[in-house]
C-alpha cells in the first residue's frame, strides 16, 4: 500500500493535515475495501518530544533514523503509511521513496506550503507545545522545499494555509487508483488570498531567480530568459545578474 510523505516547516499544520488524510483513507477503505491497515508515524507515535530538538543536528538524525526504520518495518503491500514529519531534507525524502520502490508500492508527497511568517505565528500560538525560536529558525533555514521535478517528490500535492481541506480525492486517485498524475495543486492558477500571498510571492520570486541563474550558466552577455507559465520573456542587457537583485526584489 502507498507511502504518503508529509513535508513542511515546523508548525505548518503537518499533523493536522496528516490526520485529515488518515480519516479520509480510513473512511474510504471501510466503505470500499476489506483491508484497513493504515499507520500514522510521527514524533508523537515514535515518542520523540520537541525538547529533543535542542541540538537539532544530532537529535534530528535520531528522529530521521526512527522515522526511516518505522517506515521500513511497517510499509508493505497491505499497509499504508503516512510519514508525518518535517521530511525537509531532499536526500531523506529520496531515502523514503527508495523504501516504497523496494516494496513495489506507490508514494506521494503532501507539502504543507505555508509561509515562514504563518508557521512562526502558529508556532508561537502553541506556547510551550511549540518549538523554541532558535530551533525554529534553524529548521527553517535548512528546509529544502519539495520539487515535483524530482521523481522522489512526485506526485506532489501542496496544501496552502487557507485551504479548507486536503485534496484527498486526488491523492486517492494518484496512489490507490493510480490514474494519470493530477496537476500539482501549487501549479493550478487560483487567486492568492491574503494568507497565501507571501508564500506565493516567495515561491514565484524563487522560480524567476532560478530561471535567471540557470540561463546565465549557458549565456554570456545578457539575453532573453523564459519563465515557466509566462508568455513574455525577460531581457537582460547585463552579462550577469547577481543574487542581490533578488534581495532587492524581496525588499521592494
Ligand atoms: P506541525 O505538525 O506541522 O508541527 P500542527 O498540525 O501540529 O503542525 O499544527 C501546529 C499549530 O498550528 C496547531 O496549534 C494548530 O492548531 C495550528 N494550525 C494547523 N493548521 C492550521 C490552519 N490551517 N489554520 C490555522 N491554524 C492551524
Ligand atoms: Mg506534527
């Protein structure tokens, strides 16, 4: 049965979304199938407290190791796993994907795409339940956002902070029915609301920066750069545009 990999910043609503997916799959399995072996694996089920993130580098390795061995132990043709963790290192998501490959079962990634400010706000509201601010900032700075151009991050379902629910029907179709891959929710054009605005701005800016830097690798002395999803091209007269331009765009 499939491996559903959750990913997202600390306090970005991962466990909330994971439980929503768990309930959806439980209900639907009960209605449509005989088997109902679903496991939600997270820090709580593994007995890892937030205090153990004090020394992030050491303790996170422990947390990642515990997650990986639980997935290796439980994932099978008959058991569906929801791996509810930050899973923010792409190499680690690759390792999880390899476990699914080895079992011969599908996988997908569900990304809680909320802005850093929103995650920080939700984290603060948790009080003592949340992450300390130093740990929070460290985890945020090392986060490697899922990218569905990588096979281990695909199919990718992005849930925005103000989405009322996860697209569970689409996840079901992708990993149970295995119909053709649905569009990544983040690529479906919909108006950015106030809460998802910063996230969208940051993501779009990053896509433009990536396209410019990629073009510069092959182009000496300016030229045109094509941005995915946009008809017009950006023209550059300069030989190279530095990352400073990006920072200025963000500050503007
Ligand atoms: P994570 O598992 O990513 O650390 P949680 O699901 O435990 O995050 O949620 C962290 C906090 O954010 C909780 O206090 C929760 O009530 C709040 N929260 C989660 N999702 C939302 C949402 N969509 N809107 C507002 N608050 C939310
Ligand atoms: Mg959680």
